C-alpha cells in the first residue's frame, strides 16, 4: 500500500506543490497514506470516507484538510465547497458515483488516478456504473490513467527510500486495522468490501 500510494500520486498523478488533491476511500489502506504524502509534498488534500469516525481521523491524524462523509448523502456539494477552484489531482479508490462527482469539479489539465473501483463490486460481481461527467475529461483537457503497482516495480527502491525517511522523521504514520486469528480471514475480506476497515486490513496469525 505504501508503494501504491506514493507511486500512484507522484508518478501517475504527477502531483506538485500547491495542487488541490481529492482522495476517495481516504481511510483505507492506500488512502490513509495518500493524504499524508500529498501534504508532505506541499499539496492540499481533501478526503472522502464513510462515517463520522473515519472523517475525524482523516483530519486529526492522516493529513487531510477536509473530510467528506459519503454516508451522509451526495458528496457533490462537499466536493464543490472544498474545491471552489477545482481539483488538480483526483486519486480514486472506489469508482462509481464518487468518481463521477469528482469529474464534475476538475481543473484544466487535471490528472485522475484510477487506483481501485471497490464500489463497482457487489457480492463479488462486477457492476460498472456509467460516468455521466466523463465529458469533463475532454473539456478540461484532463488525463485519466489506471495503474497496476507491479508494473512500476522499477521505482520501488526510490519510493521505499522516501517513505522510510518520512516515517523516521515522524511525517508519515501507517494506519493498520488488525483482526486476530486466521479464522477471521473471511471477516477481514468482507470488511474491505463493506468499507469497514480503517487503514490497511491485516489478520494476525500466531507464530
């Protein structure tokens, strides 16, 4: 998740100091890193997560300026309020309606990073949703790109060095959600699809 967060934002998203960054799934394993990385690079991150507890964590611990609660209703007004001048980088982990809402607020030459589409799977079945605001990509001369982290393996050493330095400096904390016992593996998987995990979902197995 560290490599995915860093390389997705830096190499795919081409984030720069001063960029306005929107992150969906911001309390998940990847999203919990992206806000901190954006902040460390001088960007301005806003996160979307589900529930008041997660949203409070985004702002208090994970580097986000503002948190938008998708469980509270349509995220579009919150995105518009958080980005009155538009979005430079949209790091999307969920797809569907939230991706569509973010597309409506793009700035010129924005970059949309497609990291995941967890909302498009129901009981293991893929159910894609049309993007009604896809025309904004053309209108704003934006770039949308998906990536698979192992295709960026040549850059892992560089990412590891920077992430390790930030951890040592106390500028990057890793958020983990740990369940105990191998018998809880199915529960852990279901927590991911239900958006119940906070940070990287792990299962601790006795040695």
